[in-house]
C-alpha cells in the first residue's frame, strides 16, 4: 500500500493564543488523502478551511500536529526545504486566478516549470499539452486580459499542475464563476486530476460539485466530520 499523498495528524491552530480574544480555528484535525483520491472539503466562510489548506500546503505551520506529504514528515523543515517541496510536490488553486498579467497563458504555465529546473522546450511542450487537455490550447498566446473568466481559471489549473505535483489543494476554485461556467471549468479540473492520478483536496461551497468527488468531509467548529 502506497503512502498517503497527504497525512495530517492532530493539527491544531489558534490565533492570538493565550489572549482574551484567542480564536481556536482547528482542533485536532486528522486527515489522509490517498494518491488518485479527490476529497471535497465543505465549510462555510470563516470556518477555517483556508487555514487548513495553507497548513496542508506548507504555507502556514500548525501549533501542534504533523503534516506528511508523500510519506515524508514535513514538521520542522526549514524555509528553503519547505519552499522546494511546495514547488515540486504541491499545486495550489484559488478562487481568483492570480495569473501574471504581462505574460501569456503559455508563459504563465512555463514559468513555474523553469523555476523548478525544467528546460524551456520541455516546459512549453507540457504547457501546451495541459492547455489542450482543458480545451484552450488555441488561446495559448493570449494574455489574461484577453481571456474569459473561465479561460483564466483553466490556465490557473494548468499552472498548478505544471510541475506534476503529487498533491493539489484548491480553495473555492470555481467560486468566482457563474453556474454554467463553473460546471464546465470544474469538469476540466476533474479531467486534469483524473488524468494525472494525483491527490486533491478541494474546498467548495457548491454541494453539487462536492457530490462529484470521491469523498466529502465537513469542517465544523474546528473539527472534521463526515459531510
């Protein structure tokens, strides 16, 4: 049996610890996501789902608990090693695409590969293949301002998968889109995820989209419960 792509054990996080206005956001979170598994994280705004995703993706550190990625314990790693793991093994998608406006769609996908040591030719080949997978390869040479909202988010999906991560973390990836576009873009995301076999933890308010994933969990009062 392979190691889980993501293994969270006893994750707790508070803001303003010890102060009268202390807020306990996460209370002993245990979660495993297997390679090839797509898990929906359902929670209302302010429930701590972004904090959980940031800890899982090594952008934040828990007060207590451990984070494992691909069977390796990430607890206590230095900043340089954490950055290297994020670059190589973790893909992030947010509600807003955050594409670099001065670069084309293709270049937005090539750049993270170059930063990870991939040669330009191979990076461009992979970028075009990813854009083709989500149906917008003809838009490769357009800058974000010339793309629709749905096209921009598809480019962001491709960028997140550019370095072939083992774990994808997404925070309301279709929350900024109208329902019809949201459905189309989510289908493109699932095609990418299924085609690569990576693990994915996707936070969403959309219960219809959540139902299309392998498993649903809910964040309630800082704890995970079955959705």
